[in-house]
C-alpha cells in the first residue's frame, strides 16, 4: 500500500501547481497588463537582478509606463514615466510609503530599526529627523567642510603619486575609500589608515553588506521554496555577515562609551543616539544598541556606495565624451584661478560642472530603481486597482531616458541643464535620482557637497587618459547586483599631472 506521506509528496506539488496556475489565469483583471509568467514562479525566470532596470525598461516598451509583474507569490507593479512617478510618489505618497520586507535587508537592518527599511510611522519620523538634524542637514554639512577638504586633498595627493610613477588609478577603489572615510569621520569620528588591515576589513564588510542587500532569496517570493536558500548556503552567509557587522558596530559603540575617550570637538551621531538611549522617554520607542547599529549601517552603506558610484559614473561619461571633459576642465581651471586645490566657495561659480553632475545623475544614477516601495493599502493608480502589499518599482533609469521628457535622451549633454530650472529635489519628476516624496533621500546635501568637491578637484589637478591599448568603447559599464550601481570591473585610468 502507498504510504499517505508518499502520496502527499506526489500530489502536493501538483495541487500547488494547479492552484497557482488558476490564480494566474483568473488573476485580478483590474491590474495593469504585464508579461505572462509561469506557474508558481511567475516572471522570476525572466529577471536578472544586476540588469533589472534594463529588463523592466524593455517590458515598459511593450506593456506601457505602468505594468504588472508576478514575482513568485508577490504582486509587483513598475512605473516608467514622469507622470506616473508623480502619481505614485506624490499623490499616493501616504499609501506607497513602506519598503518590501526582504530577508537580507531585514536581517542586516535589525528588522528595520533604522530609516531605509523601517516602515513609515512615528519611529521612522523620529529617527530620520535625528539623523537629519545632527548629521545630514545643509547646516551640518557646511560644518563638515574642513573634513571634506582634508580628505579630498589626501586623495588628490595619493593620485599624484600614481601619476608621478605612471601607475593607473583604480577609481572605484580610490572613490570607495574616500567616500567611506568621509562618512566614517562625520558619522562616528573615526579614520582608517590607508591600506591598513582595519580599512580592508571595513571595506570587505561594506561590500558584503551591499551584496547581501541585493541577493535574491527564494524565501522572499516563494516561501515554501525557502529551503533552496539554505541549500545554497545563503542563510549561513547572511548570518556570518550579520555577526561580523554587529561586532564592528559594537566596537564603535564601545569606543564612544569609553570613559577615557578624548572629548570630541563635535558630537557625532553615535554620541547623540547614546544620549537619547540614556534618557529613553524622549523617543517613542526605547532605544537600544540595535537601533544605533542599524542607523550606522544606513549611514555607512547609503553614504558610501552611491556617492562613489556617481563619481565613477561621471568620470566614465567624461572619458567617453572628450568635448565635455575639455569644456568642464576649462571652466574649473579658468574660474578657479589655476589654484592647486579648488575650494567649496569656488565651486559655486562652476555652472557647467553642476550641469555635468546633473547629467551624470540623469544617465548614470546609482540607484536606477530607487529603493523599491510597497503599498500599505489598496489604491487606484492610473485607473487600475492595486492591492495592498504590492511591490512598487519606480524605474528612474527609464524615466531619465523618456523621449517625451528629454531631447536626445541617450546622449550625455550637460548643456541641457544650463538654461533649465529642472532639479533633483523631488519636484521635477523627470529627474528623480534621489527619489521623491516623504521618503526622498535625506543624504542629498551630503552627497552633493562631496560630489562637487571631489569631481572639481579630480578635473582641476589632472588630465585623464585611458591605459595604453584601451579605447573609449572598451570602458566596461557592467554592474553588480545591489541597490547602487557598483561596477563588476573597476574603472582604471591614467592621471597626468596638470601642466
Ligand atoms: C549620489 C548619492 C546618493 C543617491 C543618488 C541616493 C539615492 C537615494 C534614493 C533613490 C533613495 C530612495 C528614495 C525613495 O524611496 O524615494 C535614498 C534613500 C536614502 N538615502 Fe540616499 N542617495 C545618495 C546618498 C546618500 C547619502 C550620502 C546618505 C547619508 C549619509 C544617504 C542616506 C539615505 C537614507 C537614510 C535613505 C532612506 C530614506 C527613507 O527611507 O526615509 N543617501 N537615497
């Protein structure tokens, strides 16, 4: 006789298969159209994390600026026009305000005890406000200008040494090192020695954290296939990354709690959070070390990767467009008075440099799908009924190339911004590299101050060339999976000291 267990093993997959096929065939007819998927997995087999924005762009050409996807058992919609981005991020700001809860991101954010992955609510409002007031506001960012100047100068000296010995500079590595140093110094007053073991440990952790944020887990979309993640060793990898990061954050907290610590000139964000933790009642929740660690993760990962990726994006675009490179260098060198180092005051005069940065954030934005959102209740978008808990992707990469919004959308033409009021503050929905609405990136002033100073000095101090034998067309732009566009292959270039 066949055992009941054996019978179940054979029949259960068939029942599930028919159930999901049925659901798919008779799925909510008021959802936007979308590519047809397979039973159970839906459209997952058609998607690749590292080029998702490109694939979604292709789908939008066929199914329109609002289309549906079935990601395993999860419903998703994709928005690819400025008008619909406005509808989602502004008109429905209060509904499309959460983030999908994904295993890797939840684990590393201590289940959303921070800003990026925390659900919208009282705690999110408070913690975001604390970080803005003490670290990210325009006033605080100007207060950190001497740190920025010191660190950018150090990097320029490092590249000068490469230039003197005709050694190629790995721009990805150098920029990650610079942006992480900047954020470590302002967020928790620490500086890692160049090429020291502590720095490589720290960079290894940052890379692993970013990789885990972007790794695909079956458990997120088809929970009953979650065993495949275990089989692939993903849970073990996530756990070990979490433990290593937790140890690192604990060291930073211990340093701040050490009674023998030299009193710093300015309190950093860890000092502020530790004081709030002591007072307790000044916050809607009881702050714990886990909250502080989760906020540290936000600042380190969000503050480092995107800024470094944007500089590399700008240098790639300039190397591919020698006309623009020449024009922006002329502006900096002429208006900057041929100084060895251009200051933040000089940069205010560099309109073309500002246009180059905007054009970079249009075509090489580091988070092409922003940070995905999730609906917290059912709503109507563009006439379609979107259920609660639907994942919402805003394909900013596609919006930034929308031919209705941009002339010659694929060309790198900074001039388009010279006589235009379009800005990335979240009001002009054809340019949204920092998102929009209540969850717009709070790190904009920090990012822009760093981008301006770094790029101005890279272009002021050096002339840039590709290594011998490499052509402009050979510059590789393949990226790694993750929330921000880190390159698979680094951009290695020759810096020549300005004559
Ligand atoms: C070029 C640099 C940067 C870009 C392009 C960028 C882009 C973004 C985007 C697209 C989002 C999602 C917004 C949305 O959902 O509408 C975001 C969120 C966020 N960013 Fe940035 N970012 C950059 C730099 C920074 C920096 C330097 C920091 C902090 C030091 C930072 C901290 C954050 C935080 C905390 C959030 C979460 C906001 C929330 O969910 O309420 N970012 N960023």
